[in-house]
């Protein structure tokens, strides 16, 4: 059995090169967060890495990240463009917004030849999370048996503002649903999400999704088969901004009883630069991990 593939959704970084948070160094050696994700994934047992980018950002991406990693990792590129649509569909006039994370993964389908994991480019997930995903994907499973790494909500927050997270429900270790909450804030004993009608408390230990999915190859067929119907439903309502989100597919499989998603728990802490003031905390956490021997000073050597 070949090693699973890691797919990194990085197309959203396209407008951020030139000093923005996704390529701001998080250590003295000049590494950015994506360096640590790839390093952890390779240590966990992943083989090929596919970065989904926009064509116009390829040169900058290679210069900032790709070229120094490609000597050590089988690094490939996939390109997310608006015109990659099913036959008979056209980009609405004036639309510039990408079609979303589900579409991004579809754009990488020809680079994926087996089980694969998907992550965001700008989140620090931790080695344990990649190990859990790789162990699942490396074991035999039915084509419709997928998984998701679930973080404890209190391990995914920043004191500098609110965050968006997919709040999960599970039963007997299987995911029963994910609901996106766009404004989650820290609270004593856990967190809370804020909506127009007030706050709803989320106790410590509540599982949330950080978009670390572990999929069998068959999910690509599901993404492809459902895209046209989603376009038919969404384009008349919101042609400029509708997005084909990746979690729509596992949610649909669960709802229909045609697939399952195993919840893989992790006690890893998420780190990211959602706000400018988060950077110092991320840098401090990386220094501590290096001091504890979790990472070498230079990852790629």
C-alpha cells in the first residue's frame, strides 16, 4: 500500500505574499507554519505533498517555500482557477471569489492516487494530529470510511479575538455533524459562540474541526458528482460569493447513511496567526517545542 498523500489548501495565500501572516517566519531559521506542517506530515508517514495554489502565485510560492522543501519532499502543485467547472457551466460575469475548499480539492484530483489528508496552509496542527490521520489512512478501510481529526475547543482559541470553527457532534466515535460557528471566543471552562440571539457555551473538551480530514480516494467521486447540483442550487441565490465547502460532502454522506467519518481525537494545540498579536505567541510556542527537542533548529537539511 502506497503512503497517503497530504493535500494543502494554499490558494488563499495568493494575495498575501509580500509580508502577510501566512509567510511570516515563526522562528529564527526563517520557517513559516507550512514548513512545520509538511515536516510533521513526512515524519508521520505521508509520502507525496500536493499544494493547491493559484497559477499566478507559483513563482512566489516556489521562491518563498517550495524550492527549499522540494529537495527533501515529493512536492507537487495543483492549480485552483475559477474556470474549472463541469461542462455546461460558466463563471458568472464579475465573479472573482474562488469556489471554496471543496472545489480546491477537486482541482487537485489528478494528483491524488490513493487515500489522502487535507489541511489549511496557515494552521499549525501538531505532529500528533498528522500521526493520527496517517495511521488511519494507512490501515485498511472501506471506500466510504473517512475520518477527521478533532481538536478540543479550548486548544484552538486566541485571546486576541474570535475564531471560526466547525463544532462537531459525535456518537460512538463517529461524526454525526459539523456546524460552522463563525464567532467563537474563550470563556472560563471552555468557550462560547456568539450569534444575534446571544451566547451559547461550549464546555472544555467540545470537539471542533480545524479542516484536517482523512479521506479515502472515493471522496473525490462524491465531490465531483455533487458539484453540479450544488451549482444549480447556489448560483441563482448568490452567484458572486457562494462557496462549495469541503465539509458539505462528509455531512451529506453522514446524513444519507452512505458513508462514515471516524473522529480522531488529539490533545495537540492549534497555533495560527489569526490576528497580528498572535504571532508572538506562535513564535514562543515554536521556541518551546525546539527547546523540548520536538523539532531541530533547521527542519530541512
